[in-house]
C-alpha cells in the first residue's frame, strides 16, 4: 500500500470508530464530501491545515492518525480498548475501577 492509501484507510477507521458519516465529518473539517472520500481512498492527500482539523475534530494526537502499518501488539490492544470505550462511554468509570483493582 502507498502512504496515501494507508493514511486514508486509517482516517476512515478513526472516523467510523467515532460514529461520523463521511457527510458529517467532511462538514466538521470543512472539506467537500468528495474530497474526504478521495483522501480516504488514497486518491488525494490533505493539507497540513486539514490534518490539524482532523486531529482536533477526532480529539487525537498525530501518532494516532499516522499509526498504520505494522503495529506493536500492545498498541493494537490499546486501540481495541479505546474503541470499546468510545462505543461505551458510560462504562469508562467502571473500566478505570477494574484497571486500578488489577494493578494494586
């Protein structure tokens, strides 16, 4: 895969994890929906300004956006945990209690 395709695929995963449609997300980052589609499919790449808007809108750090390709197994687990917590925000407090109990 090319860098643009890897980037686009990662962006699509992160967008979907947060429950945003292409239409909604493109509005949030102020690009046309077909532009977002072209970014996600690796046809085009985005500007630094658009990357900044993506990071802000998804509330992530650059490492999370550019973390594609071979992944450390621990990072994969952290991504899975993050995905579960995004889907179940009401369980965050319970998760933290369990985690603290396991590490004490």
